[in-house]
C-alpha cells in the first residue's frame, strides 16, 4: 500500500483511534474468574473430558450429516474451538466447565465449518438450522467466556 493511502486512512479514523486508545487506558474491573473444580485434572481431561467431547461431537455430526477427523482438547488462550481444512477439530478444555448449551454451540459451530469453511451467511444458516437460539448462546460466550480464560496449572493426578 502507498504511504499516502495509509496516512489518509489514519487521518480519517483519528477520532475513532483516539477514543479506543483512551478507553483502553481506563481501568476496567476484572471479572471474577471461574473456579476450577477439584476433579478437573490432566488425567480427567484425557479420559472423561475427552469422552464427553467425543460423544457430543458424534451426536451433532450425525444430526448434521457431516464427518470429522480427530478431536484434540487444548489449553487455548484465545479460541474456544477450531476446525482444520482436513476436518480435525480442536476444542478448549474450559468448555467442559461451561453450560452444556454453550459447549453444544461451539461444537455445532465447528462442525458447520465442515460444510462452509468461512463465516458467510450460508455458514450461519447452517448453525441456525441446528441451534435456532445460537445468537443467545454466542452472546453468553462473549459476555462470560473471559471468566474462564487465563492461566491454570492443573494437577497431574
């Protein structure tokens, strides 16, 4: 891009940039973090937690008539789930602590990528077909997900 174009864009958006910058400087109260139940250990995640993801994903995949590759549970910092072009699914282990309907939303969202690898209107129509209230579930995740984020050292046993 030409420097003149970039400078013009910055000048045009200067007020918005300044407002966002100043808003970021204001101290915001930190949300109360979700307490991790004592039963959540690395071993539990590998066994019971993994089984729960397997069962729920298989259920939704059958309903949606889609296939998928392997499922991996991760300690992701910024994502709740992802779907690779090969159909492998990654899920954040913290979903296991959230309301079941939110976990279902993330699973359906990722499985919808098996038909549409984007966030187009067609993609959201697929999600809505299986979860007509997906907007409320998505909003809950936006508002409350931050309570589940952050570093956690899980016991190994």
